[in-house]
């Protein structure tokens, strides 16, 4: 496995790495009409979904919008902010630079990588498949990234003027189990990914957001399932397949679309 957090463009265009950076979407799903539209004053005309992630959201964003339209019975507009190799530093800057766009979205999905966040070694061994195992063994090791994640959520609430909003945060799946095993970093990288997920969940709980774990969806709740084996990764070895996108969109929709009050 080759690549790092900083070269995800190359990874997306043919190399194997846990996240990618080329956009694209497809997929469909059928769901029930049991949900209610967010009660933010726009349900009759529809709602806006802001999808702010890297291209681990490939296929997922449009699938999520389709599910939302099916369940809510109203038009749903996608504000597509999936950005190649997006770091949380960049995500925060984008939110702060374009608050008027964020203000329009009743539903927001957020994920970005920890590059330049100050996390020690940034778990690059899990991206490159070479070198020493990551020196990340606890939730506390992710604190700089978690703090930055919290800042991004705070910026969303400011842009929304604390209006009730359905904010969903996610984490990172891995299609690279075989590469981790070959590099001798399998257990260390599973620990790094799990503690990152736990750190994000803690931030979500204190910042008015709901966590929907891609790590759980794609790799199983015990984090021992290879999504490649399940057919949930596309032929590029990186992005979600149609089936993987459907699974992630369903998980996002399963927590509902009702907005939460500002924390």
C-alpha cells in the first residue's frame, strides 16, 4: 500500500490507500416514507444537505440524498463539498470562508482527515503500509485532531446562527486490511482507527452532532471485517462501491433527519 494523508489524489487515481480524493457519485436505494422533514421552516419546499467530506463520500452523498427524499417526501438539494484529500484544517477554513452556504443547510455531514492537525506521526504508517507502526494507542493521542473537529462544529453552529440543525459526523473506514497485514501494522492500525473513531464520537457528543461511524459500517462493529471481501469497495480498491455507498447512506439515514438544538 502506498500513499499518505497528503497524497490522496494519487491514491484515488489508482494506488491503494484508506481514503481517496477523486469525486464521483452513483447509486440508488429504496426506503420507507416513515421519517419527517427537519422542522426548520423549509420542509414544504425541501431541504438542503451539505456534504463536507473527502472522497470517501464518493457515491454516498447522492445515495444519502436519494434516501432522504424517499423518507421525507420532499425535494432534497445536495450542496456538494466533497474535496480531494480534505483535511480538517481545510474543512474548518472552508466553513469559515463561506458561512452563507453553511447557513442554508438543514442537514450537514462532516468528515476530514487529520493531516496538519498536530497528531503525532498522523498514523502515516497506516496510509503508506511502510515504516514503524503508528505511535497512536489512545483516544488522548488524537486530542489535537479532536479539538480541531470541535472547532469545525462550532463554526457550523455559528454559521447556522444556532438554528436547529441535523449535523452528522463520521470517521474513516479501511479497505486496506490485507496491506496492513503484509506490512505488519494490522493490530496497531486497527487501534489507531478505533481510538480516532472514539475521539470523534466524544467530540460529537459535546458539540451537538450525531456520530455515524464508517469504521463500524464498513469494517464491522468489531473492526475485523474487510469491506473488500463484502464487495463494498469499488474496483479502484479505495472508494465505496454501490453496495458500500448504500450501506453507509442507510446508516446515516437510520439516525433520522430531525435537527438538534445548538449545544
